[in-house]
C-alpha cells in the first residue's frame, strides 16, 4: 500500500511541475477534508472514523488564448467506509431473494456452513483520478453559473481498497473473515484461486484490491445559481466507464481479477424556483424550489466492483425523484443557513444479476418518502438529519418485501476544510 501511494504522489507532483512555468506563485495542491463521520456501533457512532480528504488542482489551462478554457483536474483521495455484503450465495452469486428458505437451508446443510452469512467489514480506500475537460458552446441562459453550455471530459481512475474486520462486533456477531482462533471462517476457509468467491470478488485473497477504469462524460449546464444549494434550470450528464481485465486489473494479490466491467450512467434534473425573498443586505430570507430528476444506470461484465453495483445486484436501474426544498435565512454570515427537503423516491431494478456464474433475471421496485434537515455553519460544519419511510420494496423479492413498510433515520456531522 505504501508503494502505491508513493507512486500516486509522484504522479501528482510531476503534473504540477509540468505546468509550473505558467505560474509565478509556488506550485501547490489544494487540500480538502470533505466529510468526517462515525462508524455504526463504534463509540455510539460519534467517534470520527469514516472520513475522506483529497489534494487537487483544477486551474491548469492547456491552450492559451483559446475561446474556451481546457482544464486538467487531478486528485489523490483517501477515506474509510463501512459495508455489509450479504444476501447472496457466496460461491455462485445466486441471490437469496430468488430462492426459497428451503433451498437456502439445503445449500447451507450441504456446505456445512452459512453461505449467506452477512459480511460486515471495515473498508479503507485510496484513489487517484485525472481528467481532461473541454467546455464548448456559450451558455444562453441569462445569469448562468457556468459560461459554457456543454463540457466533455475524459479521464482515468485508479482505486486501491483494503477490507478488514469490522471495528465493532456486538453481542451475537462473529468475525467476518477470521475466527477467534485466527483461522479463516466460512467461505474464506474454502476459497482458493481455483475456487474464488463469485458473489463478492473483492473479498478474495487477502482482500486488497487495485482496480482502474477509463471514462468519458458529457455535461449539460443550462441553469443559473440562485443561492448556495439553490439552482434554477436543467442539469444533466452522460458517463461511460470501461474497465477491462487487461487494463491494470490483474495486479491484485493472489492473481484475482479485481475489475472487468463496463457501465453506462445517465442523469437529468430540473429545478424551478417558486419563491425567493432576500434580506436588505442581499442575504437569503426564504427560498423555495421544486426539483425532479431521473437516473438510468446499466452495468455489465464478469467482475463488477462493489461500488458500481446497483441495489439488489441487478444490472439495470431506473429512478425517479421529486422533491421540495425550503431554504431558511442566512444568519451571522452568508455561510450560515439551514434547509428542509421533502422527497418522493421511486426506483426500479431489472435484468440479470451481476457477479454470478449463472444468469438470474429479476425485477424489483422500491419507493420511499424522505425528510432531510440540514444545518450549515461557516461553510465547513454541516449537520444533517434524515428520516425515511420506505413504503414498498420487492416484486419477486418476496423475502425482502416482508420487512416493508418500515422507518429509518440517521444523523451525520461533517467537517469540510480547504487549504
């Protein structure tokens, strides 16, 4: 891991030095700590474990005198996250929602261990990304936040992930990978390079993964910025990612292929400001806007990374979201404000399951009502409380549907620092 980060740091510094002749001031990298939060059941979720930060530059113009400024953007980021891997037969990828309890019990009895056990783990990750951006066409929207209507980007992302035991194992829980005696447990006691874990390929070997992908994106910016977090107009983008096995994805320990997939993602949102009242000094008094968005996500390939898989492990996702946003008055400074957001979310998942030895077609729907309370102080402290009522989930996912409708809630406190 140390060698990987040394190489990534060297690449970033090299890129800065290549552009140094265009700048009189010392070449520096901007630093952002963009999020600090707790870990479930560890220190009551208040201990700052999950975080991420990044170093980047985005002001490196390439073609002097061009009508539209081209940019190179690159960053190095490092962070932590919590993940639960469950609901599939680990060595075939068969989803539990596509099997009866009788089938699951027979599979477990034949194997002699639980093939559907929850894999709760602590994941640390680092990433290096670089992209070239070329904007074009003047934006016709009056007061637009961006002077160009379109932007094309092409880039490279390199991600390193290390998965370890959960930080907290409560009463009745067992270690995910290694038992109390230090020996591998469950599927890890049986998996080998010739018999890898199909459902969760990133948990093979010593669970350290290096994956890379190329991507191309087209952005669309016909909107104006009314206030911080308040826009009026349309925003959208299309992205295509490609990560073949031969593209630096065979370097993970034990020879496992960490990534071999392609992905297409499309997003479109529309926002309409319904009310905008200002204070005498120009600060916001009350802003209300209505928003709507649609998403289409399709992923395919032999080995799909966990963070690219749609919910329920199906290859396709279509989402539709409506929301109403109420932004309160600025106080103390223009960086201090709060807002309330009500939203209705609908998601449809369909197609074959990913990371499985046999194709299993499925379809699933989920719907929820969400409430979000957000408080921002001085631009770097953000507190958010969310409450959700999931009123439906399933179609042919009968086992999963039994748990709905249900309520869920959570709160996070984040700190954002720029240097």
